[in-house]
C-alpha cells in the first residue's frame, strides 16, 4: 500500500476534526478556543493541497474530502457563531427567538461557494469571491472583538441585530460575488511577482501586533479592498 497517497486525505480529516471540536466550543460559548481550532483547521486545509501536489497524489476523492471538511470548519462553525451572537443579542433585547436562525445563512452561502468552487475552472491561480476560510476567520473574530474590547460603540454595534443581519447577508454575498481576489500562493520566488502578497502580509502583521483580534476583520476587509484596487488600477 502506498502510504503517501493517504497523507493528504489524513490531513484533510484532521481539518474536519478541528471543525467538529470548534462546534463544541461554540456551543459552550468559548469563542476563543473555537477561533484557534478553526485557525488550526485552516492550517491543515492549506497543507493537504501542498502535500497532494508534493507527492503528486491529487485525486477527485481528495477534492471532495477537502470541500466536506471545509463545510464544517469554514461553513458550519461560522454559521453557528452568528446564531450564537444573534441569540445573545436576543436575550439582551428580548426579541423573537426565531431571528438567531438567520445566522445560518452564512453556512448556506459557504455551502454554495464550496460546491461552485469545485466546478469553477477560473479559480486555479486566484479566487472569485471570498474564500470560505477567510470568511470564517472574519465571523469568528467578531465575538472576540466584542469580548476583548472596552469600546461602548463596538458593544452597541455588535449586539445590534440589524447590524448582525447585515453582516450575515454581506458574508453570504461576498462568498459568492463575482469579484476576483488575489491568492496568497507564491509560485515564483521573486519580489516583482509577489509585491501584492508581500505588502498585504506585511500590513497584516503590523495590524495584528497593534490591534490583536480586532485586526482580523480589518485584515479581511483590507484583503477585499486591495483586490478590488488591484483589479481596477494596478493590473496591466
């Protein structure tokens, strides 16, 4: 038996395991551990493809496993987080108990994107719409921003159900929008060919050092804006 061909799939299943455990932590409202587990899952999600290419064992099975694992880690988990944020807000405001279920629109948008990604031949070197891992990090960072921030303005914004609904709908939209976004994969090890990636990573590191969890949604928004600017003004 060729063990090498099973290594990428094993890594994919570890991603799925991280997503499953993250669901448990969200149910306990331990958003910080859920965030770290999703980050770990995304780490493994990157390396399953890396090892599949390294060992030259890419397969249709691996592609399907990857999407199924991402569906939990980057689809179910962020949807559950939005549900939880809606629920906490509803308890404070005394509004309808049906509203929190709208948070799972994030999961529906993620599912549609993952299915479409598998058949979209345009997304080999770049992305069309926000990748589900980036969207998951954006959503999972919100309760942490709320938890660790002393700002009353942020408290009012992230506990407002209309704001949460707008974030939910925007999340589902940006996942499937026809907006080309640059990939972080480095294929040529020259600065000229990776200026955009280097600038983005450098600014992201600075933001993380300065803002910590608050930097995560800022970085995702910056990523989208930088891609739009690149598409309109920088590409020749």
